[in-house]
């Protein structure tokens, strides 16, 4: 595969960009509300599960390099039956949830510039624009999207690092002391409710076929990107919680990171972080829409979604783009940040558990340590159970939205298999060259 062009730094940048795409701007306030002074520990615990899971992704990506990523790994391990098809549909729906999370954050940070009485109106208006405008942009050339993303990732990392440097000298250690933490189970559950902030490392899997030396560079890219983001998130949580009273962060939950910059940098700091959040979440929506349109195409090519989603307009899978945008638009305008984050975390924890299970099943081919693959599987399932238990204890109504996510995945796949014209015997692989990769 020499000469394909992507090396360690490019692959690692994709992972970092996928994780720091907008999640930290969206979920910091929610995490503080759940974990209080233990927020840095909550981010570290969630990051540890992501790091363990990255081991399975690294092994599977080296053994099965290509554009199919998670979809291909599950099909290779378990075939293309009903359960795997439902898991792939769940992956797609989880990305719909991520889009709604980014859009909700965009609307919340944008509305913060207007008087409080007008926040609801402007939040919904900006949520809608945040989805519709990238949808239109995705009708254009993919290369433009890719080039923009590179600069946006560099800019938002620079702003976050500046925020850390400016805020570090003003910490109050008492706000971070164990006495300010919540009990262990709510703390751990709080970490997993915001697990969506880590899901983006799996995007590295979609570049496997374009990496010059997959065996060397893919594992290093996974581990380096996840470790870097864990350290970044923990540092941000330390500066945020240590620099501002908890109640002020919670009261500004939907735009908490900008509020934490106000004591040190004043109104200019608030504006800088809020603008960074708008840029970051908008670019994340843009890139995720493009990748998710490809995902619906790949799943349809596998015979696990209707053949109509294979249809390309102007050489692009735009039907999947329009359906994804419409679903995200509805969810972002009808749900709160807590429900959206819970849905996204639950969906990706199930998918990641399945990927760890795939690595365990294929350990002889991937040359993986079975114990680490099993640890990843158990960690994801334990995280899911803890998060669901705590979520239902806080708000029993969330049981219905979780049931809708998982039940919807099963129902969509089941309905398609009952009435569809394609079945699991379709032989086209996700690495089919008739669609360009994400730039």
C-alpha cells in the first residue's frame, strides 16, 4: 500500500478531529451537573473505555483495512444477519444523534449572544440553520470539506490550549477536592453519559485503505489520538471546575465552556470560546453529514438498508444525506441536551461492545490478545448498564427514548428484511470503488 499518502500524523489528526469535533463544547456543562467536582475523573473514566476499545479497532483495522470501518468489522466477524444489520443501522442512528448534539450546541452557544428572553427562539432557529446549511454545502465537492476541516481542527485546538494556559493560574483546588465529588456510581455514570465526546476515534477505521503502512501507523494513530484527547478533556475539566463555582457552570449548562472563560478573560474570553464552539460544532456537522451519507450507502450496499439509499445523485449518495439531515433536524429541535447525550452514548457503547466482540471472535486472524478484547467488551457493557441505570434513576422517561433508539434499529432492519428486495447474501463489499472516500 505504499504511496497511498496517509501516514501516522494524518490518521491521528482524523481521530483527534473526530473527537474534538464539538462534543466537549456540548457536554461539559452536563458533565459538571452530573459529576460536580469529580468531572475530571468522569472524563478520565470514559476515556479509559475508549482507549481499551481503540485496541480492538487497531487490530481490526490492520487486518481489514478499507473504507467500510465498523460496518465491515461486524460483517467479517458475524456475517450479515439480522442482528449485525440492526447494529449497523444503530451505528447510523447514533450518528444522527451526534448531528443533533452538535446542532443543539451550535444553537445554544449562538443564542447566548442574545437577551435571555429570546434564547429559545434563536436556539431553534440556529439549530435549524446549523443542519440545513451544511446539508447544502455537502452537495458540493468533498475535497473542499476536507480542506476546511484541517484548518478548523487546528484553530479550535489552538483556542482550547490558549484557554487552558490562561485559566490554569486561577484554579481553586477546593472545588476539585474529593469532598466536592458525587458518590462513585453517579460519578462513573456521569462519565459514560458524556461518552459521546470520545466516539470520533472510530473514524480512523475508514481511512485504513489509504494509510501507507497500516500495521505500523494505524495502531499508533488510534492510541496517540485517544490519549491526547483524554489529557485535553481532563485538563479542560480541571480548569473549568477549578475556575468557576459549580452552580454558575450548571446554570450556563448549554454554553458552559464559554462561561468558564469569563472570569479570567472577561467578555472577550466568553466571545472567543463561544465563537470557537460555533465554528467547531458547525464544522463537525459538516464533516459528519458527509461521512454519514457514505455510511448509509455502505450499509445499503451490504443489503442491510433499502437499495434506494445506494442511488447516487451527481455521483454522491444524497438520498442518505437528506434522510439523515431530516432526522437530525427533528431530534435536535425536540429534545434536550441530556436526552441527546444519553442516546448517543448508549448507541456508541453498544456498537463499541460489538466491535470488541468482533475482535474477540477474530482474534486468531487479528493476532489480538483475547483478554484485552474481552476486557473491552465487558467494559462497554458495564458502562452501558451503569449509564442506563443512573439515567433511569434521574429521569425514568429516558427509558422510552432509549427504547426508541434500540427498538427502532431492530424494527427498521426487521421491516426491511420482511419487505425489502435485497437480502444478506449480497456480495458487494464496502470498499467498492464507486464512491470517493472522505477527504
